[in-house]
C-alpha cells in the first residue's frame, strides 16, 4: 500500500514538473520562462545595426548570450516609392521582415496597438514583477492611453525641447529672465527687448534656433504645439487657411522681420565646417550671441563640449526653462517625444526572448549604466538623469506631455510632404523679402497644397493599379 501511494505521489510530482517545464499552467497573457541554455533568435527593428549594438545589443548580450539578435534596418522604409504613405510603408516593412521587436514612434504605436498587432505587456510585467514605479508616470500614462488602457510597449528614453537663456545677457540689458510655461508670443516679445543693431556676424539676437532650422519649420513646430493640423484625420483634405494658422505665421515672421529672431541664410545652412571649433562658432548660443535659444535636449551636451573646442570664448552662463506652450493649455507640452518605443509583435515566434530584451533595456540597471554616457536623450527612469554642468534637467519633463501624436505625416503620400515643404519655404521667404503679404502667402500655400495633395493621391492610385495588374 505504501509503495503504491509513493508511486502515485511520485507520478504526480513528475507531471507537475513536466507541466512547469513545458509552460503549462501559465495564465493568459503570461509567458513561459526562457532557459539560459535555450538558443533563441529574434529580429529587432532599428535604424542601424552598429548603432543598435552600441546602444542596446552588446549590453543585452552580456546577460543573454543565448539570444541571437538580427537587426532589420528601418532605413529600407525610406527607400520605398514616394507615392506610398508612411502607414503603407510600415505595413509593408512588417509584412516582409516580420520583426519580433518593433521600434515605433507615438503615432505608429497607437495605430498598431489599435490593430491588435502588438503584444499586451501588463500580464507579463506582473508575472515577472517588473518594477515600473521609477519610470516617469506621464510616459506610462501616454503609452496606456494610446493603447486604449493597456500597455503594449516601453520607451527607455525620450527627447524634449526647452528654452535656453544666457543669464549674463539678460543681466547686462536689464531684462527679466524667462519663466516656465511662456507662450510663443511672450517669448517673441521678450526677445524684442534686446538690441537689434550691429553687423550680422557679430551682433546679438534675442532668440535663435538651430542653424539648419528655417522659419517655416518653426511655424510648423509652433502650430503642432497648439494642436493645429494641415490635414484632416484621414489625410484627404488640406487646410491651412485658418485664423489660427494665420496668427502663427504672422507671429513668427514678425519676430524674424523685427531682427529679434535670428534667421540663418542659405549660406549659413549649407556651411561645411572642417573642425569642431568651426561647428561651434556657427552656434550663436554657445558663442554668447543669443539671449535665448529654442533647442532640443541635445543642446546641453553641445554647450558642455563647446568648452573643450572653443578657444578665446568665455563659456556661456546658461539656464533653461520649459519650452513655450499653448497659452490655452500652459500645464502641458507637445515637445516631449517618445521616438524609441519598443514593443513585441503579436505574431512573434519568440515572445519571451523579445520581452526579455525590452525588459532589460527598460530596467533600472540598464538606465544606471546608460546614465554614464548620455548624449541628448533623457532616461525614462528619472532618478538616473544627472544634473549637467550644474543644471537640473527638470524643465525638459516638468510639464505633462500631451497625448496627441501628430500622425498627419503618415496619412498622405510622402511626395506630397516633400512638395509641401518646398512651397511653404518659398512663400515664407517671399514674405520675408516683402514680395508677398502673409495673407497672400497663405492663400498660395492653400491653393498649391490642395492641388499637390490631389496630384499625389492620383499618382498613388495609378501606381497601385499598376502594381495590382503586375500581380
């Protein structure tokens, strides 16, 4: 009797062990563990293989040498026909390459989550007791909102923009320092309080941007911050002839024509520097010639590095406040960008290995390592963002980020946006040179935009017809 009982208990124990090893008993949404001896291969989307392994892959391999990673370059998407939309390019890319780990931006993440193409991570996060409390709460909030309440991806870092200011120039000219949550109009008015006289190559400016930035780009950035769109929801209608867009054009162009806003010339934008010193000499803010600068978080490292490469130039005494905001919504910012959202494909053959990769690069340990070599990006695990040059990085993430991914750039054929940028640039330049009024420029952009969108869609339909006939 004892022998029979012992045999039954032994058999039951064996079955239990077999079930555990085979992954049986795993709750819905959870994943079977990955054995260290199990050789697995996953495909990961990234911009570039070398960049990927430098940023993520090499460190992950030290913890998971049994997981082989094949990088699928996303650059292929930008070599496709200009008649396609970015949505179509992404869909084709995923269909052809079938990556296990997807690298997405906000609009793409929201789109694929809504289509059921991403693996929900809530259950496996609970299963693994993965700590998310150290991640910026607003980032998790956005990812959940875009996932209709579920978490489908994580972002180890983000970029943002801020308003930099030269403390010494403000003191010298008796102007009060900028504050958090200023509107663009308030920033322009503050910039106009600085002198506008002197030679172009030596005078100071109230406000500057990156040397490659056109006024037309600034206009679109301001419009996006105020939730303005040029296309409707499905990308079928173009409309810039509105009072809101008109006000943005007038405000930005007015600041430029007043001399307060630095406007780089074509020669400035095309300048080819041969040394790091020449590069930094083109940066008005680090040269002490700009009272304020609207720039991304990458500018912090540029300020620090300029000290090593500029000779005979006093380091700028700088501070930062939050980026300009929509005056009707001063507590939120549209300049915080989640450009590195990693998600697991719902069709992945190796979801556990894919999740282990995402879990690792979003872990506290990984963030601690990355904090030693940050260049421009800001870590989502907030305690690992050190002060830089004695300044807190809080203004980059102090305001609640808006959950309004601008997906209009994914809705129309790529060739439309190429043409649109060209004639917006031309019309803004015409206004700057007093050849057109703002009203005339907007009317021309509206007419050309409508015609170009219609042309791009007809070209896309014709190309689709040819592709279907070839099939």
